């Protein structure tokens, strides 16, 4: 399971850096085309918006895997030191429930509905279901990381 996590971490790091690079290039091209060529690009705004959705959801999944998310654990570590393991399992179970219901099931339904209705983005002319597909993908990654944290050593809780 450790090898799978490291591989997933590496894939996500590469994907996130690539997506951020795509956002930067898209915005730079928009500025150049607008102010240098006096002909603003038609697709860069939409492209950067959709890439931002992807980087947001995949970034949240990556941060879940590295346990870098915000946690207000001052009082928990001060008063509940004996129950840290149980509280960690409980919080990971809540994360799994949220990710499964909202991101995987809800996001999967959103993808299915937008693909079956044939909704297409205005400028890029891509099916919106492809844009929204990051929701169940990110949800599945979050579920994996949460399960990993339940069964992994708790050395980062101290």
C-alpha cells in the first residue's frame, strides 16, 4: 500500500505542476493576445477556469494524502492525547463518508447528467462532463488516502 501511495503522490505532483503551468501559459497568452496583438483569445479564460477546477480538487486530494490540510488540533492534542488514534480514525471515516457521498456519488451523477444531456462548453467546445469528471476522480483519491491513513502508522499524529 505504501508503494501505491508513493506512486499516486508522484503522479499527482506531476499533474498539479503541469496543470498550474497550463494555467500560467493560458493567462500569459491571454495578456499577450489582448495587449500585443489587440485580438484577445477566445478560449483562454474558459481554459484557465476549468484548469483551476482541476487543480483545486486534485490539490485537495493531494493535501489529504500528505496530511497537509488545515486541522485545528491544539485542544485535541492538549486534552485528548490518549484518544488521538481513535479520533484520527473517526475523522478519516468522516472524510471517507463525505468524499464518497458528495464527490464520488454526487460528482458521478453530475458527470453522467452533463454527458447524457450533451452539454458543451461555449469556447472550448468540450463536453462539460469531462471537466466535472475530476470530482469522482478526486473523491476516489481522497477515499484511498483516508483508508491509507487509517491503516498506516500514526507517527505524524504526535
